[in-house]
C-alpha cells in the first residue's frame, strides 16, 4: 500500500509541476494591489463621444476646420485602453524623478486644468522651471504636432521624455528612468497588457504616456452643452446668461462688425490654433530673455513667437501666458484691449487698420462678458474623472 500511495503522490506532483509550467499568462494588476488602485477592466480611453460641433465645421475663415481634423495621433501609436492605463501610472509615478518627489502630474494637475497654479513649477531639487506649465487638455488636437511653448519637440512622443531628462524638472537620464520602471514589480504586467510583452523600453514609456495625454479631450463644458442645441455658435445659447452670450458674440464676431475676432487665433470649436501655429501676441516690445520658438527653429519670423494652447478649462489654468505674467482672465482680456506691444513679429490680427497695435476700447462690462464666456469653456468632467486621477 505504501508504494501505491507514494506512486499516487508522485503522479499528483508531476501533474502540478506540469500545470504550473504551462501557466505563462499575465495577470493584470487589480484594484486590491497594495500599490496601485486600478480597475479589473481598464477604463475607457478610446471611445470618446465627440459632439457634432467638434467633428463638423461651420466656421468661416482661414484656419477654421473641425477639431478632429487636427488629430496628431501617429499611425504607429494609436491609443488603447491598456496603453493609456499604463501611461496614467507612469504620469503619476514620482519614482521616475531623481529623488522620488516629482511626477509628470506634479506640474500638470487635473484640478488646475492639467496645468499648475504656480507661475513657474518646482522641480525635484526645488528649482524653478523656465516657463509656466502649459495645459495638456486637447493636446491631441494640434495638427502641427509640435510641443512645448517653443515647439522644440517635433511630436508628443518626443515631448513626454524631455521632462525626465531636464536637470531642473526631474533630473534623470532615460536609462535611469527605464531602470526605475523595471525595478517596480507592478509594471511588467502593465507593459504586457499594453504592448504584448513585459519588455520595458523608453520607446514604450513614451508611447504609453502619449496615449494617456491624447485621451485628455474636452467635450463636456457648458459651452459644449449649449452648442449641441443650436446649428451655429453665433446663436444665443439657452443655457447661457446674457453676459455669457454677449461675451460669446464678442469672441466670435469679426472686428469690423464690432467683435474681437478671438476665434481667428483660437480656432475651431475646441479653441485651438490648428493652422497658423505659433504667434507673437504683443506681450513685449522686444524679445530679450526668452526668444520663444526662435530658440528651437532659427527663423527670424519665430522670434518672440509661442505656441497657442487650447482655451478649454482656461478658467482653471491661471496664471496665464508662457511666463505666467497675468494672474487673472481679466488681465488677459485687458492686455488684448489696451496692452498689445508693437513687437516686430506682432501677429497681424492684433493690428489696427494703420498697422499699429490694436486698441479695442472695451467697456468694463464687455471685459466682464468676455471673461464670463471664457469660463463656459470649463470642463469639470475631465478634472474629476477617475480615469485621469492618481492611481497610487
């Protein structure tokens, strides 16, 4: 009997070992992880309900088209739910800075419109970044596909790796970033889910982060709700106050018809700049310490020019401009009203009929109306959606 028992034990042991050797599948990180709080089924990052006014253009003028026509997603990095999930974890991981204190999300805070309330963000060693943190909302919809205020990155995939390597921001090398990711045991399954392999590379880190950022698309502001009820944006919105509708009219109406022509530089109904690209908006008479895009592309026409971000969630992204010089939206509107400087590269749209910097002579009420309209572009669904929140 004892030999039969021994034989049975050996058979069971062999069966167990064989079963284990065949079990090579990857198990996704679950919400019960002691480190990460992720759903068993990834959040939906790909099936965005794009409203009609962002997929079909009714605006007239140079540079006007549908927001979706400006998608800069490359064919080599289409967004997936697993890829964006991995990107979300990387976005919030402070272990990817030199002393474990700074993540991408430290300077791109959801409640601040994925920007930063500080004039200059603080890096890993308490140093200040050179420019104000630009909002990441609608980064996907910029046809030129270049990033940073000075457009030095030719793509989002290139941009997301630069802060890691910046000596002020995160203070790492790409090799160190990859090593830090490899040293955390929750990452291999996430990479396997996203890319079919546990192999961790800087290219995959770049792609995952880009997928997450491109999923941060604004479609649910008060403006979007009102716009869905009318055929053209110039019509009064029923959900707007009188002041908001007046401000909207000023924003869209051409200057020769008593408006401000703001839509010329903040084009499409995602309020981006799809065609003209970078611009000089007359902040200074001359460019001295910050030469803007000229520092990246040595063409004289780019001296003092900067990228134009989307206006979505502009209420949350104070302070304003590349150097954070304006604390409020009222100050921003007042700049365009009376403060535009005669820079050599000043955008023609900001000049009067004599070629001089515009002076709009807005009343206090008109300034308030424009500010109130800009606040209708706030999309709190983005800032509170758990799929964009900190998973740690």
